[in-house]
C-alpha cells in the first residue's frame, strides 16, 4: 500500500482513546529493542495507526515532546512499512539522545524482527 507523502499527521492515523491503547496492549504482540518497545496488532482499517507512550522517565517535557516529534516523523515518512497495524511505540530511557536517522533505523530494525 502506498501513501502520499504529506507533511501532516491526521487524526485517523493516531491511536487516541485509552480504550484503543488498552486493546492494543492486551491483544498485541511485543517487540523489544534497545531504546523502544513496539506493541502491535492487526487492524481492519486498511491503514496503520500510531500511539506513543513517552513517560516521565525519558526526561522533562521538552525532551519528551522532542522524542514524540521524531517518532511521529518516522511513522509519517514510513507508513508503508507499518502495513495495516495498530502500533504503540514505548520510549525507553535511552531514547532521549537519538536523532531522526537513529530512531528510524532502530524502528525499522525492530519491525524486521516481526518478519523473522
């Protein structure tokens, strides 16, 4: 599936409700990386959706917002590799120092574990 490369991140690509987060946590599969944990489950929507969990353990609000911006951009630019999945990305403490390229590389590496 191909997606047009737009510079926005519309709400239908987001997991927003706590009930949706809970459903993915309960029914999803977990993949652990060094700096992120991915929890994913199939959806029937035909497009991927993203939910982010960046807790206070990652740093102050400025650091947490930077992490979220980077992860949203990774998702936005690489929607096609996420298939039709609901994905939660949980940032770990070590994720605060990553730039975009490092974050993208790690997310792709973790997703490749799903195919093995």
